[in-house]
């Protein structure tokens, strides 16, 4: 054992509280070595132990007949029929991306892909949800440029298409950007790989990149607030090598096709520590590692450094003893470093040896089972007042308002971003970025997956319950709008400092709202990630529970996209419009007010309207479809027109004019709505069917022409809409170059 | 007709190319691993897109010196057909099978989008199913597609009718604003002098099915199969 004296300062530097350290002493029955202390520190970090969030996460529904694996493994797994499974998860890389945007974002993408192929799945789609500070904040452009290039740099090289995502801006992210990456993989439902070690005496194999000193204490960094000197933490950010990961992916999938692997776990946050502890804990076994055998990049690395390194592109596996030779051949083919570094034991202890000396000898299960669990105090978020549309002046020039909205930071085209991502590799991208949900077909099948991510943080801030429910409902709606059936979600909970009761109140509220929506929509959570302490100098981000949703569609050729398809078609609005302006983009951008209660989510109406729309699409009656969300009805119509080059004529129905002010009708963000187009000849039957199903339906107008004609409210040329919509990002980013 | 696809560590569109070739030929092409020095007897070799060797050193530079590529080059010199797409174009250009070089995109960013291509010539085994000046819709996805060759080389390419495709507008106008990467004279693909080797940055293998948004790339594969069968 090392003879370091553990002082209270050393304990504090490791992010452990005095009480937590007392527990360490109890478990160990002696003072821990530095290596042991380091292992406790990362295993009990917020990032690895979910100590502030676990009590709340239990409230989320995680089961359904199609769920094969819920939260707790590297990624969740759902049955998508025909013997196949979709494997997916979303994970944050917020803190590293702020410090070093290219590498932070790149390794975030690398990490989530590893989580998915560890389960035996080939990644087939990547998604990312990004939040930046104000566009004119001095750091924003640099962060966007680095994050987008980093995501592209890693995903493009891996040959996995990046098909969907979102980008938002808000001042609350000035000091804490959010980079949430999601990967969806495809596996045979009966060939899923898990992390529970088994088989006394089985060899423990290390494969992939060599271990260096990068990323030591990354998990601990991700579990603390930022201060002004956070950039000094740059050395804790890992450096990615997508080429090695591509080799690791192919080698792992090739080995998985044999019968060699007993258990497998990637080395992500907390590296060799969490992978070895989690594998042995889940298997109820001990594990002994000879750290001299670990392939290292630098000389003189200590046991502490090897165990806490977060070097990327590494994998730990337990093999059947007779499979060593098969594994060796495959790893040599792919020119990967590998080594047999240990063995499974029956001691229940993690034993680490270096230079013949025991550097750590500690019981495994308390590292997981006895991890601190906090029921942090919380206060409910105060309700915001409703904003009456009649209290706001109706703008005289509606087309000018539309142009301002469609060219604003949050509503403008993201083309500049997604054209830097290879969204077509694999050749199966049927619905590309820029629509509601992306659709990728499955190899050799007409079937496909619909994939999306969403969250409206301003709603979550105004009312965490409604915001949490809305985030879930909007992904469900996006998937439905494409014609697919939503099956399950992954969540990425991004919040401020959980030690502040108002932040825990936001967390609690969002969880309750999400849980309600998941239950009402039969749409369970199968994986997720929590990122807390997104604060700088005591100022937290907007609560941002990002939801990644996945659905399945039987025939991708029947999926529907947002562009209008032809002139002379009838435009219909499905769902009820009340003209809700509280917490809307219109209120913020046009009236400069960031306030008010967000639109409530009526989950019964959500389901009824969505099931009706999906049914219409399945019957082949819908030619274009778009969910009506940020910016409201007029922005939705404009997006459909811009993406198609086909205009529309649109008159606010007479029965509406009397009850709802024009601006509330056009820009209100009422939930549970879709804009559809149908052939004019089918319109009557579709309207009758909606009425029969109790689904609110409104005939809005007709497609055609080269402008959006709003009747008495004027008109705007498509060319002007398109130019304004496309201008924001190139203008912002060219100013940076 | 028999075809092979050469796979390097880091190749990532080899399966896309396999689907396209299989659809055109009616049977599966042979996948050849980069360490193989023995090339099977085939009529066509396709060098696919991706990031061979992680694009380290310079795109295509390491793959260009692999044993298998030496063999591909030797056979091409004897007349075997070779097509290099994207990273494959970079590799065979690095190997000296085509004139010029592929530089970083002029805007310095990766670019993935649909482009329009104007067919510059049809007098060869690759583009014979198209008509001259036909406009195709095909995607690009690359970081280093900015084709450059010195003035003398350019003169030779133009004089010998070696330009295969140029980036253009939907109506066929060839202008800089339709050029996704800054390449010289909007060149998107070129032949060697004997026109048995084609290199191109765009991905015809991702435009073979209506679900991909375009089928304009498929006639390229059909043309090759027709010429070599």
C-alpha cells in the first residue's frame, strides 16, 4: 500500500465530503491508499453514481412489452420486430465541450457510439442536441465552430450518419453550453451483449487505444460547478481518435459474431475503474488486475493514473478461456493493442497490482451499493401567470413579424450545421435533417426507424412539469408526424447545481411531467444520463431535459416529410388552437418578454390527435406533415413552404377571428397540433373522419403560388422567406472567420 | 462480369458501393482486404469512400502505398477498369493513377449535400449510359474534394477529354456558386488518359434508389457493367 497520508485537503480535492470519506473509512476499515481514494472519488462522483438524481429517476416508467433492456446498462434496447432490436442512448459532454469544443464534442460522440456497440449493435444513426449562449456572446461562435466540427470529425470518420438534432440559443448557456449526443444502433434481438462478468478464472482482456494521462478526473470535473478558471482544466479533456474507434467497432462486432465474449464494458467516464468495478459488481465476483500489463502511452504511469485515465477508444471484456486465440486473431487483423490484464476471482474484491505491489484491495459491491444517495431538499417552481393575448398589441405588419421570427436564432435554418455532418453514409437515410424526425431504413428491409430529439427549455423554466411533459410529447409528435409509431425514449437531464433547492425543484418537476407523458403515451424511458452542476459562478442553465425518441415504421416509402408536394392541395390543421402566447418565441422575439405560463400539454388530446394523424398517413392520405411547435402555426406553414418552393394561400377562418386575436392564432404555441396537406379530392373525407374521431380539424387553405398569401394580413414572397430563413447561421459564422 | 471492392482500415462507404454494384451486376462483388497482395481476377476494382487510415498524414496517402493498391495500379496500367469514389479518388490520385491532387475544401469545412453534376463526356466505359451535358443529382460528403492540377496538367486533361463531371446548377450552368469545394473549373471527376480509370468526389452509390432522393447514380454502375460484361 502506498504510504500517502490522506489529509482532509486531499479528500476535498477528490470531491468527497467529510461524511462520504467517513463512509470510505468504514468500508475499508483503514485509511485508503491514494489509488483507492481515487477510485472511491470517481465511483461516487455525481456523474457515475447519480447520487442526487437516483431517487427521482426511479419515478420514470421504464417497462413495456417491447423493452428488452431498460436503464442500467450501457444503452437501452427495444424489440422492433423481425428478430431485430434498436439499441440507443443519449449522453452529455457539456463541461469538456465548453473547455475544448472540438475534442469535447468529438469524444462525446465517440463515447456514446461505444456505449451502443458495446451492446452488440452496429450504430446506424447519430443525433445531437446542442445549446449555446447568446449568438453575440464573444465565445459563442468559437464554441459552435468547434462543437460542430468535432461532432462531424468523429461521426463522419466512423461512417455513421448524423441524421437529426437541434440547436438552441439562450443567455443562460453563455458559460455552460450543452452538447448531448445520441446514437441508435441495430442488433439481433437474441444477440445483445451485457456487462455482468461471469466465470471464475476467466481472463479479463483490454483492447483498444493505449492508456495515457488524459482525462484523469473527467468524471469529477463533470460533477462540479464552473468558475472563471475552469479553462485551466483543459488537461482533463480527453482527445479522440475516431480511426481507432472505427477499428475497435469493427473488431468488436467481428468478435461478437463468434461465441467468445462473456461480458463487455467500454471504458468511458472513470475509465478502467468504472468498467472493472461495474463488470465485477454485476457478476457478483471479484477482479484482479495486473496494471503492468495495461498498454500505456507514457512511461512511469502510476496505478492511480492508469485507473483514473479517461483515454478514449478502450474496451474491457471477459472472454471464455478457449476464445483467446480467436480474439487475438481479430485484434491483430484490426491492428489494435490488446492485453490480458486480469482474471475474475471469488474474493468480491478489486485487487490492483503494479510492479509486484498491491496498490488497491477493496470490496467491489460497496463502491456501487453504498454510493451516497441524497434526497436533496427541493422547492416547487412558482407558477407563472397566464399571458392574455388581448393584453398585447396586435402587430400591424404580420408578414414582417413572420420574417423576423423565421430568421431568428432559434427558428432559422440549421443547414450550416448539418451540412457539416455526413448524414447520408450507409445509404439508408430516407428523411434527412431539417424535418420533424429523421428516418433511416434497415438493411434489406422496407422497415425503418424514426429518430428525433427535443426539448423546449423555456417551457421547463416557466413550468418544469409542463416542460417535462412537453419535451416527451414533442418527440412523440415528431415521430408521429413522419408516419412512424413512437416506441421509447432516452433522456439527458441537464440542470444546474442540485444542492440548490430551486434547481432540485426544477429537476423534480421535469421528472414528474416526463413520467406522466411517458405513461399516457406508452413511451417508456430505456436509457439516460444526468448532467448536473451546469452553472458558472452560481448561475444555472435553463432546465433542459433533452428527450431522444425512437419509433418504427413498417414501410419507409410511406413516411411523410414536411415540404408541400404539389399545388392545389388542401392544408389542414389538426388539434385545437387557443392562441397560447405565454413563454412563446413570438412573445420573446417580438415583444421582448420572456415570461408567462407555457402552453399546457393535454396528454389525452395528444394521443388522440397523434393516433389519428398516424392512421391517415398509414392510409396514404397525407402528402405532407409537420408538427406545429416553436413559433406557432404561421412558422409551421412557412417551413413547409420554404422547404418545398411551393407557396400557399391561407385565410384565418371566420369563426376564429371573433374569439382569438390574429397574432395569438398565428403565433401561439398550443400543443398537440399538426399541419397536413391532403389531395383536394380527399379533404372532405379526411375532415369527416377527424370529426368522427373527435379530433379538432380546421381547413386552413390551399397550396400553390410563389408566396405565402395571408389574405387581409398581407403576403410574403417565398424567396424572401427562404433568404431570411437561411441567412442567420452563415452570417453569424462568417463573422467569426 | 466480376468486380472487387478494396477495403482499408477506415473505409466506410464500402457497403454502400457493394449494394450499388450488386444491384447492377446481379451478384455480389468480392471484398478485398488491404493486406492482400493477391488481387482476384476481376474486370473492375472499386476503391470506396471513407477515412482510410484515419486520413492521417494526408487523405489517401497511406492507403496509396498499401500492397493491394500497388497491384491495382499494375493491373490498371494493363487496362483493368478502376473507379475511385471520394476517399477512393484521393487514394488513386495519391498513387499517381490520375493527374492532380485533392486539396482541403476552400471553405475549410466538411460538406454533405446534394449537388448537380454535368456529364462532360460519354465516350468511355463509365458514363456511356448518360448523354453529354445531362445533369445528375448526386450527393457529396467530403472535407478534401477541392481538385487542383497545374496549368500544364489542366491543359492536357481538357485537351484529352478527361473531365468526367463538373459541378453545375440544376439547369446545367457551370459556375463557381454551384461548386461545393472550390475545385478547379468545377471538376468533380476525371479519367486517366486511357479512360479505364475514373476518380470522382460525389457518391453515385448513394443515388441508386428513389428512397435516397435520386436514382441518377445508378446508370454509372449499369454503364460499367454493360461495358465490361
